[in-house]
């Protein structure tokens, strides 16, 4: 789902990752591309405008942090603002005296009947006893459709054919639920091709008759902005408490989901992600935002990087670098900290200044190199690590044997380390020092 938008955003971030620093002009360029990607995804233009303005303000004013590269910072801001745009997590407000009535409304074919069954199943799993009510009296097949779903789920459906009025059937359903101890009643209603007065009048009559705690619009995500217009229309006329966006599995763009909260003012509570009755997800803005960005792993890494490289450590390292006393012990310590963060191939991409490296070096090669370097240093005595100058040829032979490498590899590592020490003395700054350290493995 949303694969088109995800592809475009990832391309933007990949290019961004190759830049060491971000000037205002770079930020503007990136935002232009994000703006375009969102508009192509059919996100409402006002939502796009507002979103870009918020990201820009934060990205330009963002403090340079030790732990995140400029690209990571932009990703982080985009992620957070996307969550903000998507709205609050979906939850049903089941309060007051039971039975709680949940009424589903929506246009024809949007997925109401299917969603009634999905909701019933979800509620049962979360400890409720739901009763489904078939009040779509317009199509003979509609009642049967819900009854079939009920049998599949082995859950009860209240139906009275097509001859009573929907408000009567719904009121009877609620009475039945109260009598038999069901605590939630889910109403299936009839859909129309478009919003019309007759339909709204009937839905209002049902609402008056059974006083639902939730009136949820079922809207087809594949219709994009049209779904947002439909939501606005329903909300103005009968008042909605939320929305279930269906067919998200077939929606490559994502415009409806992203615009819905901001334009229609209706919170999304669930996503329908398939035809089967288990294809219902509680709406989690943070998870959806990660999915839209297509970088769940990367976002986790950003969090971990922020937590791991804390200020105290950075300062200690910086002091050691200033004093030019950074030795192979420090090196090993840094190294092991980086390893704690997770698989190396992922982390390399995330380290400041290393954005482009991973495409060039395969993950297997990098991981092998890291292991070899670590093995060599671990085969040294603490004294050797503190003072590599004492490493004569017989010591080097011993280290090579101990680490399963060759003397040439040991020599190469020591040479790289000396170069790095020199470079660090020149740079003398914690973060840049880290970059130098990491560059060794390229
Ligand atoms: N792929 C996919 N299909 C869905 C989803 N939800 C519903 N459908 C399909 O959409 C079609 C219409 O679903 P219904 O539940 O009958 O829709 P409805 O709103 O009750 O339709 P009417 O009663 O005619 O107004 C069916 O073929 C469903 O299988 C979904 O989340 N994903
Ligand atoms: Mg139906």
C-alpha cells in the first residue's frame, strides 16, 4: 500500500543521504521534491502546503546534533510531522450504559457490510460480545450477505427481512442485545451512489432511534480525494465520530489517508486491508507514517543512535581526541558500541557522513571487515592497544595467528589507525573524529 509515494520519498532521502551538510537551499530542494511526491499521491494541496511549511521551519532551524546526520534529521522531522498530520490513534469510545451501538454508514460498495463483520470479529477478540444488525432493506442480498458472514464467524446477526423500516430493525436489534446480554451492537446500513437527502434523513432517523456512541463512515481509500469529500459531506450532515478507511491494500497513493484528518476533521479509527474478515487494523499514525516513509528500520536506528551516543560519551571521546591520546582501546570501545546498535550493514548507512557508502560496499563484505578488525585488536594485549608503537614483527606475527589473519592485514590496520590518529589530531572534534573513524572501513 502507498508504494508509489514510498518509492518517491525514499529516492529523495537517498539523494539527501549523500550530503554531508545541509544548506537552506538544499532543504528547499528536498522540500520541493517531497511536495511533488505528496501532490502526486493525491494529498490535498492545503495539507501539502501546511505540511511543507512545518517541516521547513523545523529543518532550517534545526540544531546540529551529534547523533544524527543532516539527512536523518530531515527524515525524523518528516516522520514526526506526518504523524501529526495523520491525527490521533484510533480507538472506539465505548462508554455509558451497554449495549454500545456502533453505526456504520457510507456510500454503496465502500465496504460497510464487510466491515461490520470485521469489527465484530475484532471486538470479540478484545473481549466483547457483539451483535450485528442487518438494516439494509434495499437490496435482498444485503441481509443474506451479513448472515453468511455471521455464520462464518459463528457470531450472531439480528435480521428481520426487508419489510420493516431501518430505524425499527435497529431499535429491535438493540432491545434484543440488551435482553440477551450482548454489550456491543454493530449496525449495517444501506448505501447510496451518492449523498442524498433521503439517505441522510434515514440515517438520522436511525441515529435518533438507537443513539449510537460511534457513527463511523466507511470510505473507500482508492477513491482518493473523493473519499475526503464524502467524509466532509457526511460529517456536516449527520455528524461522524470517526472513519474506517477500506481497500487501503489497493491504494498505491495514500492521499485519502493523509488528508482525511486535516480536511474532513474526522479521525481515522481503522484501516481495512483486504477482503477477509481479519483484514482490519487499528489505526496507528506512527506505524502508518513509518510505512509511508518505507523505513521502519531506519527510524528505529535513529532512535537507537540518539540513545546510544549520549552527550557524556561524546565529550569524553572529544577530550581524548583533543589530548591526542585516542588509542586502540578507545577504538575498540567505540567499535563495540556501534556493534550493539544492530546489524552493521544498516548502521553504516545511518552514520553521519557514510550515507553513500553502503551502496558501494556489500553488507557481507563490510561485516566481514568489521569482524576481522575487531579480532585483530582483541588479539593485542592492553598494553599494545594503548601503545601500538611497541608492536614489532614478532608481536605482529602473534597477533595475526591469534586473530586468524595475516601479518599484512595487521600491518594494514595499524597503518590505517596511524593515518586516522593524524587526521583526528587535525580535526580534533568529536563528531568529525567519529566520521574519520568510520571512514576506515570504507
Ligand atoms: N481489497 C479490499 N476489498 C474490500 C475491503 N473492504 C471491502 N472490500 C470489498 O468491497 C466490496 C464491497 O464490500 P461490501 O462490504 O459489500 O460494501 P458495502 O458498503 O456494504 O456495499 P453496499 O451494501 O452495496 O452499499 C466487496 O467485494 C468486498 O470484498 C478492503 O479493505 N480491501
Ligand atoms: Mg452492504
